[in-house]
C-alpha cells in the first residue's frame, strides 16, 4: 500500500498475516501443553520438551521480527516505519518484557548455569505458565475476526466461547490433578478416593478423570462421583465455581445476543404483516385491498427496498450519482422522449433517480389523478387501461424502456389512463416539478424533448 | 398460479405441500427409530424392519417425485419447469446422493447379494444413521413456519426447541446404552453398576434408564445415581456436556428473545404513561389536563393509531388512495357541503384523507383559534359550545356526517365555536390550504360547494 | 360511568373488583389444597373438607353473579347490559361449564346418591384437580396488573414468576409423594429408600421431603440424596425436568427483559457523555467548551427535556394549547412588552410556546449574531454582557419575567449584547418570523406592543 | 461550590466523599463479620470484639457528622444548610433510627446494666445482624458509580454482582453452620454426617465446609457429598434454592445486558457493510463503485461521523457556535477568498459550518454538475481534474486552506472541474444560497470577497 523503508514490513502484509496466523496455531499448543506439563510432569509424559523448545524458537523469532514491523499511529493514521520509534514503542510497552519472559526456556538456562539438577522442577512448571501470556494473540485474532465481514460473526463468537470454555476446563482439570498428586495423603483426594493407585495409572486415565471432573463442575451437572475431599480442594473448587457462574452467564449472554440479532429481520417482517392484517380487519377493508397491501409489503422485504434506500442515503453525493449513472443511464438514453438529448443533461437527470418495485396487479397511475410524476419502465411490463362507461377497457401493454404518465405531465391534465403492473416491475419515478427545473438551463435539450414528445 | 409443463408440479401446489408435511411425520419416525434400533438391536425389539422398509419406500418415491417438481430461480424469480434443468439441479446438489444414501436399505441389499448372514449387523446399524439426513426436512419446515404469519412465531420456536431437545436426549440416551451394551465388563458401566443384569431386562426398562440418564445430564440436575464409570463413557459424557452448554444457552437465548419481543408493546405503553405522569407532576399541571393527556394516550394505544399511520406510510400511493376511497368516499359524499359535487373531485380529495380518534371530552376546536383545519365527523358525536361572558354555553350537538370548523375556514375568521367530543369520536381533518389548492382546477365543483355552503 | 339496567353490575364496579380480588385469595387456597389433599388424603390431614366446601360456595355464588355482570363488546366498545345476551355469552363460552365443573362437590353429591362409601376416594381426588381451572383468575389478575401503571411492572412480573415456580414445586412434590405412596413396594420408592416408614411419619415430614425433592430438581441442584428409584418415578421425573428447562429459560428471559429495560436510561446517559468526551478529545476542544457540553447534556437528562418534547408531540393540538396556557400565560402577561395586550392575542401566542432549560454559564445570545429569536425568562437569572475593546463588561442582571434579545429582533440589527445564564434558567424562546406573522391580524395589539417597546 | 453556613459540609465535599468511601470499607468488614460471629461465636474465634467496637465507633461518628451535612432539596435543586432542617430530615427518616440501632453495641450495654452474664449470647448475635443495615451504603456507592462516566459500567456491574453473590454465599454458609451447631443431634446434620466431631474442629475447617456447601448449592452443582439431613435444614435449603433461581437469573440478565450493549457498535458496522455488499451484488455494481462505497462507510465508522453530528445536534446553538469558532475560524480566515474580511462576518459564517471526511479517491465535485456548494479544504489534499476529449487530465493539486468549487458558485455555471480526494481529507462544505444570504447585510465584506475573488 505504502512505500516503507527497507527491511520494514507493513502490518497488513499478507505474508506477515499468515505468519501471525501460524503463530496462533502454536499458541493453541502452548495453551494446552503448559498446564498439562505442570500436572503430569512426574508421570513420564514422553519428551514434549523438544516440541516446547521448537515452539519457543518460533516465538523468539517473532520477537525479533516485531522490531521490523511498522505500526499505525493512532492519531495521524500514518504507518510509522522508523526503526527507532518501532523499537521504543515495543520495548516501552508491557508487551516486550512479557513476550520475552514467556519465551525464555528458564529450565534449560538454569540447567546450563547450575548443572544437571531436576529438584526445582515444580518451579519451572509454574514459570512455564508464563507462556499463557501468548493467549493474547488468540484474543487479538478473535477481535479482528469479529470485524471481518468475510467471516460470520456468529461462528466467530461461538468459536471464541468454545475456546474459552475448553481452556477453562483443561486448565482447571490440570490444576485439580496437580493438587491431588501433591497432597500428602493420596487417599484423601478427589481422585484417590475412587482410584487409590491413580499415581501409577496411565496419563490418559488421569487426564480423562481431570477433564471429566472439570466439565461436570463447569456445566453444574455435579454427579457427585468425584468431589472435593480435603480443604485445599474445597477452596480451589469454590473459586472455580464462582468463575463458572460468570462464564456460564457470559456464554448465555452471547448466545442470547446472537439469537436476538438473527431474529430481528423475521420479527420486522412478521410485525409488518400483522399490522396490515390488524389494520385491514379493524377498518373492514375488502380482501382485494388487503392482498395488495400484503403483496406490496412482501415484495419490499424480498427486494430489501428499505435497506437499499438506507445504503444510498448514507453515501456522499458523488458516489450516489455514480451508482445512478451505472443503473439508469442506458435505460433513459434509449427512451423515445430522450433520444438525441445531450449526454450532460441525461447525466444530470439520472443522478437523482431511484427505482421502485411494484408487485403484479398494482395501480401505478390512477385515471384522473393530478399528474405529479411520470415513470420509465426498467423491467417487467405494465398494462394501460381506460375507464369508460364505468368499466375498464384494456388499451395496450408496455414493455421495458417505455414511459408512462408523461402525457398528463406535459399537458398538465389529469392522467388520461390507469396504468397497472402486469407482473413484478421496476420503474423509475420522475418528479414533475423537479424535471421542469432540471430542463431550464438546457435549452437545446428542452427543445429536443418537446420535438420527441410531439413526434412520439 | 402459472402454466407449467405437463407432468411438472409447482412447489406451491397444495397437494405437494401436503405430501411434504406427511413426509415430515415419517421423518419424525425415522429420527426416533434409527438410534433406537442401533442401541436395542440385540434385545428382540420385534419387527420394526417392516415399518422401516415402508418408510424408506415413501422416501424413495419422493426422490423420484423431486424430478417432476419445478423450482424457483433465485435471480429471475421465475419457476423453472424444464425437466433437464430440474434434474441437473437436483443431481448436482449434495441433496440427491444424500437422499439416495439415506433411503437405500443397505442391509437388505447386502443380504440379497451375500446371502443370509447377520454378522455385520452393527455396520448396518450405523448406516441406518444416514437416515438422520432426513431431519433437514424438519429444519426446512420450521424455517418455513417461522415466516408464515398464520402460525404463531413463539409456538413455532418453542416447538423447534422442544424437538431439538427431545432428539438430543433420545439420541444420546441410545448411544449411551449402546456403549454400555458393548463394553467388555458389563458391571463396569453406568447402568451395569445399578442393574447388573440389564442385558436381560426389558427394552422398556433399558430405554427408560437411558432417557433418564440423558435428561438428568442435559438439564444439569445430575443426581449422581447414574454416572459414567469407564473411560469411554467419561469421554462421551464430556462431549455431551459440552454440547449441552450450547443447547441450554440457545434455549435460554430463544426464550429471552420471545419474552423481550412480547413485552415491547407493554413497555411502550407503560413508558408513555409514565412520561406523562412525570411531565404533569414536574410542571404541576392540574388533574383535568393530566386526565385528558392520559385518556388521549390510552386511546392511541387502543386504536393503534401510530401503527396505522406506519402501515399507510409504507404503502404506494395507489393502494393508499384505494384505502381512503373505501373508508371515506361514502361519508364525504353525504355531507351537506359536498352534495352534488362531481365524483372526480371527491375521489381526488378523499385520496389524502386520514381519520383521527378523539376520546370523550376533548377540545377539537378552540374558540378564537386561527382556522387551519375543518373536520368531518365519521363516528361518535361532538358538542358545539360558545364562550360568552366567561362561561361556556352549549349550542348544539352534531352527529356523524356533519362538518365542523368549516365556517372559520371559509370566511377566514377565528373559529367562532369551541367543538368538544362527547364520546369516542372519529374525525377526518382537512387542511385549509390543501383544500383550496384542490378546488382550483374544479371550477364547477367549487361553485357547487359555495352554493352548498351558503344554503346550509 | 354509564347507566346500566337494574340488577346489572358494571365490570369496573369497585365492589365487584374487590370481590374478584377476594376470589383470587380463595383461588390461591384451592391451588394449594387440591394437590395437597390428593397426595396426603390417606394420612389423616384433618378436616380440610369444610374449608373446601366454604370455598366452593363462594365460587358457586360467583357463577350466579356472573349472570348479572355487564360485558364490554369488543367491536363497539359499548357495555352490554342485556340479561339474555350476558347469559348466552357466558353459557356459550368454555367458561361456564368449566366454572361449574370446578365448583361442584362431586364427592358429597356421590355420597348423597350412593350412600356412604369411601372406596372411590382416589377418583374424587382427581376430580378435585378440576379446581385448578380457577387459576385462570390469577393469570387474569396478573395480566391486568401488568397494564396498571400504579403497580410496578417488575414487581408484578417477579411475583408472577414466583407464583408459577411455587405452584410447579408444590404440585410436582405432591404428585411425586402420591406416586411413592401408591407404589406396590414402598421400599423401592424415592422416599422409601431413605425413610422406610414414611407412610407412618407426620404429614409435615412427608410434605417437606416432597417439596425438598421437587425444588432440588427444579433448580437442577440435584444433590442425589433423593432420586427416582422405579420406572414410574423415572418417567415422571423426565417430564418434570423437560418442563423445568422451559420454566428456567422463561424465568431467565423475563429477568433479562427487566434488567435490559431498567438500564436503558443509564446506557443512554452514559453513551451521550461518552460521545461528547470522544468528540471533544478528537477535535481537541478546550476544557471550557467540553465542560459546557457536559453540563448541558447532564441538565438535559436531569430535566428529561427530550422526554417532555416527546410527550407534547404526541398530544393533539388542543391539549397542547391547554398545557401551554397553564404554564406560560401568567408569565407572558406580566412582561413589560405585553402589558395591556388583549387576552386573545396572548392566548394565541402562548399556545405554541415551549420552555428550554439552560445550565449556568451558558451563552444564550451571542453579541453580533443575527437576531432570530427573543426570549422570556421564566425562572433563574441571566447576565447581560457587552464586548468592548476585546474584553467582556458586565452590564446588568435580569430576573424572571424579563425579556432578552427583543431589541435585536425589533430593529432587525445584530444582537447588541451577549446574554449568559447565571444559574439554571428556564427561558421561552420566541421565533422572530413566527411572532411577526402572529401579530398581523391583531392590529390593536401590535400597536400596544410597539408602544410598550418604545416606553420600556 | 456554594457558600454554606459555618460547620456545615457540602455533600459533594471531597473530604466527605473520602470519609464515605472509607466507611464503605468498614461496611464490608461488618457484612462479613456479623454472620460469621453469629455462626462461630462458640468456637473461640479470638477477640473480634475490639475490631467490632472500633468499627461501631466510626459509624457512631458518622451519625453525628450527618447532622452537619447539607442536603440537596429535590424540588428546588438548592443545597439546604439550615441545621434544624437537616436534623429534622434525618431524624424523621427511617435512616436515623436504623443507623442508631445498627451502631449501638447492645451486648456491652446489657453487660454494663445487668452485670457479667454471657447467657444471652445468641440474642446479641441476632442483634448484631442489624449491622447489615449498613449495606445500604454499598448499594448507594454502586448506584453512584453506575452513573459515573470515569468508571466502566461493566466493571461496576460485575463487581456489584460479585459482591451480592459473595455475600449471599457467606451469609447462607454461616446460617447453615449455625443450624448444624445448634441441632440437638449433631450426627444428624449436613456436616455432622461427614465430620462427626465438627464442633471441635478448627474454625477454618468449619468455615470452608460452610462456604463449600453454600456455593455448591448456589451454582446448582450439587455434588451431594453435603446435603440437608434434618427437616430444619431442608426447609432452609428450600428457601435458599428459591432465592438462587432469582439470583442466577439476575446475574445472567445483567451479563446479557452488558454483552448486548457491547456488541451494538460491531453489529451496526457489520450490518452496514452487509447491506452495501447485498446492494452491490443485487444491482450488479462494478467493483470500483463497491469499493468506494465500502471505503466511505468504513471511514464513517472510523471517524464516528454520525456520532459527531448527533453530539452537535443536541447542543444549544451558542455552544455549537463556540465549537465551530474553535475548529474553523483560523482555517477560514486564512483562505484567499476571505482575506481582509471583517471578523464579525467570519464568526457569523463559521457558526454553521460542519466538516466532512472524504476517503481517498472519491469525487467531491463532478465536472458539469450544477454548483450547489463550495468547499474549504481543512486537511488532506485533493486533485483537480478536467475531462477533455473523453479522458481525464490532471490539472493541479490543492493543499489545506484552499477552496474548491467557488468558481462555479460565483459565476453560477456548471462546475468546470472534477475534484477528487487524494487521500483522507476533511472539507468544510458551504451552501451556495446560504452563503449569499449571509453576505447580504455585510456590504463591505461582500465587496472585499469579490475583490479577493477577482484577484485570486
């Protein structure tokens, strides 16, 4: 997008984005591994150590990389690509020390310094928890996805909640197992009461028990086959349950939000229909009128007419004009009335145009009404009818590109015909007065239009 | 509705709709039977086989039928009745292979080919699960009902949630029973711990246990009399509980949505009243005024006046005019002032009319106010009063069809009378200026009106 | 309210209302007693029979009374007091037979006919359940209270939910006890497992157990000390739990609705403030301006200005004029400019007036601005300042009843002074053009005003 | 703020506020200590007595202090500093007797009067519960914080819910322990069943058990390891569970409210984008137009343009003018066209100005459109282009302080150039007609502008 200094990457760079997404995958591993290693460290869990070191290496690389990534200044909206400024911003922030602390392999460093000694294993297990700091990347990813219209908001939100829930279940399960493992009397623990030799069972079995207990508590099922036995477990359990109230409420709140938002359109449609039915029954309107009202409203929701108007309203004039040119210029140019008229005039006239949909069998113009508008038929077809001696007579049918109502407007007489849509039709409505004002400065074009009108 | 090719059915055809609804009933059976047969297959469940085959036959027929049903093109809104196009669309889609797979009686086919051999029963139990694909029909039915104004949205939604819940309970119960039945040590299963000989008990008893456990878990009651014993059950239970969080949140979200929507009107009414009470107390208004304000607002909510205006606003001019003709043409025609006036003029005038409700004892016109409107009484009755020497004197009472305020308007003098509603009255309000402009092009009618006015 | 036939009571009659409320109290007794008697019938519960008969007598009297209560015709909004019509409407309805069936003391009638025989006790226990039909009265009471602005909506709603919950708990508890009592092997029931001789314990103990089990299940606590033992109990429990999902969701939905509604105002206020802070910081506005903006907005929320305007907007012109007269007539009359002016003119002018609040230290008029409005001070006080040689000089202070800005308006010159509020002040703003137009028809008054203006 | 009588403190006094906040801390202690002392009184809990007396002393001092604190009259908005009135208001209120009752150390007074006698310990334990009256201060603090924009609403609300939950858990836990402690057969209590000698265990252990049971019930986990044993416990438990339904629903309701409110902005943005995408695809707009539409909308959300307009709309004219002066006076003064123009005129003109943001590459003026506005560039830069022989030619670039479109406006000819934004630019738009009307009364300035225009 912009010219950046050499060796400086834009934060929007596609490859950098991919790298970041890759890191999120590693974060998921870290988030899973850190509590797991703490809990099952002493139960021969195989060499996850190498995987950990590789993951750490990736994050170490990202720390270095960050010094070469430009950032967006919040007040000026400019990308800052000055190495010094980038470095100062990163180091000053809380991010740098935390990133560093969550990446350094403390245990290995300690072993290098102090020689082989596994005694402090517990301490490093806790230090590994610092890697959970990396979870902020997941949180950032989700908040970016929530603003990305290519991704469904509901899906993003549900995924986020699922991740939070799974992490809470996993983390607490691991801590709970750790508590049992390090209790002085294994028989007096939640798991020891059921499985006396749990320390010598497989990791898989222990992990299943932990997860099972954790989720049974989180969902408040609470079968009771596993429950806190000693005081430490009770205290821990109390805090977990307190947290769960909040989490459950948060999940329900989010779900409610999604449900409410997803049903807004349905409610709007149903309410509109109900109002019409109520109105019709209250005023004793005949079936024909009621059906016309319903058909019209149904069409409006199908074509999202209201939304279209909103979209246009909020746009600046220039864009709006551009859209109108694109949509109506060709149609207008080809109508008989505007043949040979200058491009300038048509552009001018077209800029304000809006198309309306009419369902089938709807009166667009009523015979004898005062002429206020004339119409250009964009799609569909309309019938022209005349009321003679009290009965309607069909005169002719019009196809796209025709105009209706222009006779009344030009001669300023009551509309001589009734115009009724044959099937779903789209028409451009042109205001009488507005049109006259528009023609004024274009003398030549005005004459051309009148000539066209008389010939036609 | 439309002319379709021979042997092609419209998707809106009443009989086709009925057929579809009938199929949904069969789907309900399939959804219940598939998991049930899987779980209780080895416990002599009688010959559900025949029922299954009959149901399959119906669905096989529907597959064939689908090749003869026209479809609606999403972009042109036209019904496509070309056999080739219908076939291509259906076969290309995921629907056709899935429909087929969920209909073929694999077990019977296998037996035909391989001869009698019941060894692979388990496999066919799982293949039968493909029939659950048919559930999409239920989902489609519900999404159609949600848009159907003849059916209550709340009822539809609650039914849908109930169906989802029941299916979840049934499905999980069956799977859980299957897990227990196929575990190597029956005593170490959730049901075996309580009922050692569960394999030899009745199907009904087993099914009750399964459903009971399933719903105790879903509702998070978790008595604990039945709970996961072995690792497989624990893992399955974990996923079920995770799913339940989502389902519960979804149910609550939907219920909240319905409750919120159903109370919108009540809140609107209460808020309106509260605002009036607050306003009246803050400004120290006398009781009389406060009561008038309350009565007016109450009436507005009763007659849904605001809603009526909304309904009209969104309709195209032609329909609006049609409604006004229906409601007011007769009333206006019969008033003294418009006797003998041309039908055209009345139609013209009536098109823009709107009726307003006034509660009893409300001043419609105040003596000495500048004349801006005159009124035609549609229903109810009004009193005409005059203020003389500081006290109000009753002049006369007017009944439907009368006009009020026209003297002030015609002579352009301050209104000579106060007009007050006697009881709930409906009046048409006609704008002074608008009326004058309307009369202009109708010379004859203008004269007739003046004649009427002077005579009357 | 209206003249009714003799021996016909209006449904709005105060005494009839009291009677209805008294009946609701009896309904509460019935709702409690019917399931209770069914469950504990065989455990010497003392003679509730007499109480039941007395209650039945009251309801029997109400059935008779209903034939003498007028009803409101839904379409004409008239009270119908014709005996025949009232009777037909009541008898045709479902209400009459149900009312009758829920009132007849079947057991006593049966005993009268068939002689003493207690064998069919169970049947009559179920027949007594018909009395629960009376609960419709409670439901009607709540739906009336929800629309009554004298009663808090939240309180009504919470009470309703509490009633529903308590009834569900009580009813299910009783049914559950009945199931245990009538099971063939008392030891194999939910209560028998814990209390073997439960049939010979006190009614209070049995009732406590029932209620305890019922609510432990409803709230999904599910300790597990009591749980379904036999199949019948399991099946019943399944349905109760299904019902509980719905009830819980309904309770949460209602609570959410109340919480959301109660916080609307707070959110509106906080959002308004936040927007101002954001705007000020984004545009780098000086502190002084920011504080003025905040003070103004705070005031607006305190005085509920926006709400006041809404209230007025929705009222018909006549009421609005009445309010304005009440609020401003006295103030305007006493200002110097309008001394000796006719009452008609003042009434006319006052009808459109609106008062605005200004916080302290806010500029109402800026020196040199084009005169568009002048103001009458209703309450508070304002300073008049002049800007000379770049510094503001204090000229004088004005008290309620004074006018400001009228000089600029009369001579049509830029405002010669700055006017600033001293403390919270209320001013009437009068539009320049509107005022001129108003004066036109009142020649005498116009002259008086000009005389006043020159003198003053 | 105001001059108060000697020895009278304003309620807004900073030091008084601090004192109040300090009292809230003491309230938290009281709320914790009162139920705790009741439950564990007989289990040597050390001398909390002294802490209690000290806290009581502080509250006693506050009672005295309250007689010296002015209060705000609700109707006049004035501070009342009259000692007599303050005293009457406080004593009349419920507050004074309750404050007094919750502060008097009844036990110590009784001991002074009746001599040493610890027999009535229980009674004083209950009397101590009166101290919970002090909780109203916490409630007041929260309702003040909810209106304070310096504090996050979500945080306040979550804290409040946490406090309520913790208090409920603590209070019920203590009462439950009290029930067990005073039951006649300790073995038949919820805790005695598990820990027979619970009366002789440590206070910590007993408290943990109580809290654990309490929260297991509140969250409806209900493991079942602890549950009600005797009737008293069952009855108490029933009421606690009933209360919990309400509390849980309230927590969920609040969380939902916060979630819904926090996502309003995101939904608004996503909906706007979706509407544009839908509109573009439905009308087959080219990519270029679609991107312009998206860029514009994104910008609008970034700059919160809509919000800014809302903020301004709701402010009184004088403040609005002040803001406009601050933002635009300098810019306008420096443009060529307004050099040497009087300060009055510029002030006048500036008061109504509003700035608009344009994203990069957007047409601000289209060649040949009728001149309705001219623009002053505040920030960013724009290109001036001309369409010759069907291709656009770049003429020149304009920097902040320049004007565009003024030629068309001055000569009233179609705009001779297209003006397109180069990058994010802010422009002031000035309406053609409005400007002309503004110039009228300023003859000198009008001439100066024309001179500037011709020179420039």
